[in-house]
């Protein structure tokens, strides 16, 4: 059943690509879909594919967690360059109950191999949030976390 779904999604993406001219070669699209499959939760489903200049953007959604994923690929090399995940968690707040140490524990629980962890407080109008940046084996990560709940509202992974 999963193979049928994958084939149907691939055919839908191929048809979509033909309509909008997003990719010249279905083999390239398959490479990008396979790379996306490696970094996204299995529940995430593709909702769009578009090419702009040197970048091909694949957009996925995981309805169970209300998270959108934008995957940016270099169109000529097919290399995944950036993943941005935006959840329904509210990032900022006018209150702060989590400390920098609390946020550090949350980040390390989610990313135990993180190194060079830097956490700072960011003001955005009246709201405040925590911004955590760190390195992993294959990418640099930047997270935005709610200062009350510690929930990760946004993730950006910049692949090396």
C-alpha cells in the first residue's frame, strides 16, 4: 500500500512539474524526494514543488503535528541546502518562565549530539523568544523556542 502511495505521489509531483515547469527531469525530482524522505517524519506529505532561479523548493506538511517543512535544494547539484520547519507552536511571549539553562536542556534532549550551543534572548516588539544555534555532524541548526513552554516553534537546518 505504501509503494502505491509513493508511486501516486511521484506521479502527482511529475504532473505538477510538467504543469508549472518546476523541474526538467523527473529523475532529479526523484533524487530530491528521496533526500526529503531521509530528513522528514514519515507522516509529512508533499504539498508543492517550485523552482526559482538556482533553488528548488519542496514544501511538506505533517498534519498531525501541524508542522510545515520547506526544503531548499540547489537545482543544479540537487543538494539539500536548507530545511525550515515551522510548527503551530507560538514562538514569542511577553512572559518568560524558562531560563537559558532550561532551554539548553530542551535543546540537548532533542539534539544530544549538538556542539557549540549558543542561546540568546531575542526581543520582537513586545514579545521575547529564545534563539538557540548549534552545530551537528551535517548541518548548522538555529531554533526559536517559546520562553514560557520551551516548545520549539521554528527550526532551520543549514546543510554543510
